C-alpha cells in the first residue's frame, strides 16, 4: 500500500476543501490514488468537497520583478486580507513574478506549468498553488500578468502590496520612478488622449449626452428656453475632452508639482515614457457580500437537520 504523505493530503484538500482527516481517510481507502480519493470525498461530502475552487478571490497582492530590461508584474489573488500577510503566499507571488520575467509564459496555464518548489510542494508552480490552498485553507489564483522585454529601461513602484506599476522608458530613472508613483496615485488609463480606448470615450459621451438631456428637461419644466442643438453638442464634446484630459497620463497634473503636466515634467527631464501597466488588486472582481447572521443561522439549521 502506498504511503500517505502530508503533501498528498494537502493536495487533496486543495482540490476538495475537505477536512484534513477526511482527506487522509479517503487517500488511505483509495490506496493513495488521488483521483479515486477525490471521488470518494465527493460522494461522502457532496458539494462541500468542491467549494474551495468556486470561492471568490477578490483579495491578494501585486508582485513585480525587474532584471535589467526584462520585468514582470503579476496579480495573485486569495479570499481574505489575512492571507495576504502569509509568508508562504507572498513567497509564491514573488516567485511567480520572477518566473514570468525569466520564462515568458504564454498564459496563466503556462505559468502554472513552470518548474517551482516551495513548502514541500512541487514540482510546478501550479502544484505549489494547490498545496498552499490545502495548507492555508483558502482558494488562491493567478489572475493576470504583464511582461516587458523589448529592450527599454524599466521602473517600478509598489504601493504596499495592493497597487503595482511598471513603466517602460528612456531617459531619467528618477523621472520614470516619479511617473510610476504618479500612475499608482492618479490611475490613468492611457498615455495620451488619443490612446484612450474607444469604448471608454463612447461611454463618457453617452454620460455627457444623458446629462445634457436631464438639463434640457429641467429647463423645460422651469419654463426656461432650451439650448440650441449646437450648444448642446459643444457641451457634450467639452465633457468628453475634459474626461480625456483627466484619464490620459501626459495630460494629468504631475502629483509632485500640479503646476505642470506629466508631459511637461518629462520634457524637462528629457525622458520618454513608452508604456505603463497598472494593476490594482481585485479591480473588476465582484466581491461577495458576507451576511454573518445568515451564515450562522444556516450553520445552526444544518446542525439541527444532522442531529
């Protein structure tokens, strides 16, 4: 009979979210066969056995790695802020950034397949992820990453572990690092107004048009004369241009000196910003609203039904 190791138990727990002792019993009964043990647990525990993989991972950290003109930024998620302080979780996130910079994986699946060992788990990064899920008891996931290796200089900035920026530049390192910090603070969506995605521009134009229509109705209700179509069109376009100025890096007032734009600061420093990447932990992920009272009530009801 195959020996049941702690890493096997942790791997099965990572896959099923079942209690450690249940995982060990299932592996023992299955003679060490992981797939059979997982099946045994699903039969015994039902949906409970697969709940870890479906839990929302809206917390997490941003990690970065820069080696000369090669660098990477990665977002690694977990369920609670508590785990973002865990040394093993942080080590895995930092390792992921290094692996991306070194090996240029095509996607998240390719990243997970890269060789890496930690905390007795391995031989791949994905195996380590699964092992830590079992060890720590929370779902974890690699969400997204960006790699740079085009020969330009790189500067980075991490605001704690929740906001990360990489900037690709030519010129002054000091100016580039200042821009990275500026991006973290002001969160531009593009380098220039011309680079702002068309869908964002159209969304803003729709908002401006809706606001103009509200103003027209309000004026009509108050018995005031309506503005001409030409004036309304100019107001809408003015709103769009204001939006573009606010969200494009070069047009934003520089955070360290709001008397000059970022573009002006860069010109004075003889520095060019070629591109940037900004990651904010959990951005765009719908967080689950926990109802503690409902959760307790559900647990009490489950206990009564089991009695």
